[in-house]
C-alpha cells in the first residue's frame, strides 16, 4: 500500500539529507499515483493523490501531508492493515506542517491568532499553504529534460559544499523522475492502442512517440510542448499554468506554417488540455493567462490566445480561469472574441489592464520594468512574477470585524481619534499575520526543498538552495483583506452623522448596532442614505482610498520588519464575504448582523445607484501601487453584448474604465430572471456560471446564501 510504503521511506530517510529524503519519497509516489489516459485525452497526465504524500499545495497542507478523513476511510476499507495504518496516521499527526508551524509560533503570534477555524469569531486567521507556484515554463520547453539534467550535473561536478551537492543530486533525481513518468505513459498509450479503433489507436501511438521523444530531447512540436508542460504540472503539482500563449504560441505557429499540424487538430489539443485542467477541480486556481506586454512572439501568442478563448467557449467549466491581459495596441480580434465569450455567460476571460498593472507591479513587488511585464495573477487575483517571486496569501483579516471590535472598546471626541484607534487595532493583527507568514516560509524551507519547483525558479539552481531555503529571488507575502468597503462605508457614516452633522451620538449608534437596529429603523435608514462607495461620490470614495492606502503602508512596513521582500494586501474575495459576514455584527453603514460583507473592491449589494459609469469610476480610482492585486466584480445584462453595435459600446466602456485607472474586471453576464429561475429549477441551468469573487462557480452548486448574495448585486442592463 502506497501510504505505508511512503511512511516507511520517510522514516528511513528522516534524519538523512533533506533533498534526498524528498526525492526518495517522490519516487514512491510517482508514477504510482498516475492514472491511465482517458479516451478523451490527447495529453497524458492525471494524478490521484493518496491519504499520505508530498505536495507543495495539498487541500489541507503543504509539503508532507496526511488527510485525516481519507486516512480514516482507508483504515475502514482495509481492516487487515488497521494497526499499520493507524500507526502511520499517528506518526504523521505530529509531522504535518500545519501542526509544526503552529507549535513554532511566538507568544505574540499565538496570542493574536488563537484559532485556525475561519468560522470562529476572530477577525484574523493564519492559513497553511504554499500557493501561487508560477514556474518558468519557457525554461522547461527551451531546455527540455536533457538541458535541465545538464544544468544540475555541471553544478554538481564543481560544487564543494556537501549540502549543495545533496541539493543537485536531488534535482537530478527529480528530472529522472519526470523521465520515469513519461515512460509510464508511453507504455500506457501503447497498451491502450492495442484495444482501440484505428483512429484512436493512431492518436495513442503518436502520443507514445511524443512521450518517448521527450525523455531525451527538448520539445519540437506544439503537441510535444503541450505534453511536457502538462505532465510537469501534474508531477510538480502546480495548479496554475503561466502565460500559456507566450510559451506554447511559437510552437503552434511554427507547426501551422510548416503544415505539421492543422488548426482543427490543434484546437482539439487545447480543448483536451482545458478538460484536464477543469477535472482537477481546484476552485480558486487553474489560471491560464493570455495577452499582455512582454510576450516574445506576439503574433504567435495571439494565435494560441484565439484557441484558448475558443476552448473556454467549448469547455464550459469553472476552470481554467482564463485571464486576458489587455493593453493599448493589442490584437482587436482577440479582444472582440473575449467580449463575445463573456456575452455567452462563460465568466471568462477575466480582464487585466497592463497599462495600469505593469507600473503598479514594478513598484509594489520592487522589480524592474522588464520583470514587471511578467506579472501573473493567481488564486483569487494575487500578483507574482513568473519564475522569480512567491507571495503566498497565508493570512486573512476581516476589516469590518476589526472596526466592530474597535467601536466596542471606547468613545472618541472626534473622528480622527477614532480612525487612529481603528488603524492601531488593525496593526495589532497585522503584526502577528506578518510574523506568521515569515514563520510559515521558514517551516516550509526546513521541511523540504521542493525539488521539482526549484528546477524552474530563478536562482535556486545557481544558489544550490531549495525554494524556501534561500533559493528564490523574491520571497514575499500576501495578506487577504475582506470587508474593506463595508469598513470604509461605515467610517463615512460615522464621520458624517456622528462627528460632522452631530445627528446622533456615538453611544446611540453603538446601542443600535448591538440591537441589530431592532426598533431603530429610522436610524438605520439615515445610515443607509449616507453616500456609499460605487457612486463616484468624493466623500465615500475618498474614505475608501484613505483606508486602503493606510492599510497598504501598514502591511508593507510589517513585512519589512519580518524580513519579507514584500508584504502586500490583496483586496480579493471568494465566498468569504458571506462566511465572514456571519460572524460580523451590524455595521455603521446600515448593514445588519450576519449579512454578507462587500465583495472585494465592489460596493455593497445594491448600494451603487448612480449607474455603471459611476461604479467603474469608483473602482478605477483606487490606488494599486502597494497591493498584490484588487478584485472587482460587475454583473452585466445580456443586452450589452447582444449586437455588434452594443459590443462596440461595451468595449468602449471597458476601455474608458481602463484609461481611468481600472486594473482588473470580472464580468458575469446574466439576467435576474435566470438566477431566480435557477433556484427554482436547477435542472435547467447546469451550465449557468457566475463570478463568486476570485473564482467562477456553477450557480446551482453554490450555497443558498451565496446565491442570494449574487442575486442582490446590482445588474446593469
């Protein structure tokens, strides 16, 4: 049984060199967990992770993991091995990185972040993950496995440090492991070819030829390049796939020009890749980025971009999260196809504005302008530099809940005193979150070198060090921030009614909040009438900007104290606005207790009353130069995409939004009638997708309260 063999191998190497321990365990895991090629696949690579194993990003852990639920199911299924499996389970309980990380917290961190349960009542929580591994796929395809082997072998031959020699031996072993996986699938394809009809047999035989070729050569064809990139992502367990048009486009263009491949078959390869990505079901990952400045062969990349857009039209799933980087002078046919795709209700692509984001990333991530062109949004919208930086979001803060706690603890004669106290309360949590992030990286570096990832991250091989052991060039952190607009709208209301107009006292307001406005309907009405973010109102937008900028500077400062290259907030959302809303009481913006918080950098549901242009101008006005990303959702009606004339108007509107400084836009195209009818007749809406926050979800599969939150968002026709 793999779980027992894996545990046995780890115990054998527990006190041995870290990279060799990792390698020996990986050799137990692969190719054992690889699954056969399916009849629909044109690319080989499916993994079924067991109850115990190694992964840079497991569902619950990172590095060495043990899934308690899966382990219990395994014990029940194999009573003949009960004692051995229970022993393995107990062995790993104390070695899971989550437990080890929490055990290493300082008194400050442990005291301020007492819970790991996001459904608890605290405003800040640590997360346990290494996410956002965006490797250098160009290096993989340019060098191929032979080139990667040579790179590490040359270093090994001249290296005198024993520690670094172990690292290079581990890297060499990791490349050979990739070879073993290629050969596993070659044999699988040939075996299946014998049992399939002539057409499918021919495909499987060519797949086998590609797999064999890649063991000794860098890829030469589009099919080979796609195969190597995909299988690497499976074995390394990366969940995001880089600027795919940039690294696959040149192969596609060359094959089309030479007649090696025809476009319909190339499209089938891309469709197959999209299905494989979708079947991973990672929810918030699965990013494929197309478009943008800095691509090596723009025309070739655009050829692939069109195929990628078409694949998203054909494969209507929540992944891959196709993202289009837009810029002045881009291929108009790509942008037009993107708009038509959005109009069909796919929710993809997510749109990013290079004109705003590249200079913002250059400043925020402290990289050169050339490096900033390689920015990559992952997860719910955080930015990293492919192959150079890491910025895992390992902590969350509920800004609305922090304001609630602040108001419970004092009374202030003026707004500025209250605001300063609020910022200090935020800082109290951010200090702990920054320290926790740094500690989690240390724990990751002590646990493993992440050999497969280190092959494709700048400086790891040159330095002879693992990803989190001093190898990566830019090791930063990210803080997920929720309820920021709920908080800023609340501050606007406090300032206006309590301190400027003096219509009510702070004591009266606090009593009303404690009662959840029961019997205080008139007061609540006045709070709701105070200007809200999303209407291009100077007071409301100005407060949002002020809070945002103060937060950005605070977070960056705490990261520097803890030795992080960068530490940046990201204004994102998934369904956490609903989740954190449950544990947040009534707020001074008029929101009742338990109701959802605002979604990313979007207004409160229904608060944007001055039209789409005003909404977009509010969103565009936020400063992006000290963030790791900002998520902005809009819900548009189908009429905006219904004719060529309307498409032109919608394109012009998005262009104006970008020109005004908008960094990103996620668009759901749907009618209110569809959403309400889908709740009543879900069987009729299997392909109805919506943007939840930083990810897309099948509407009928979402929890009822998340559905209601989406329905209540303003729909612009």
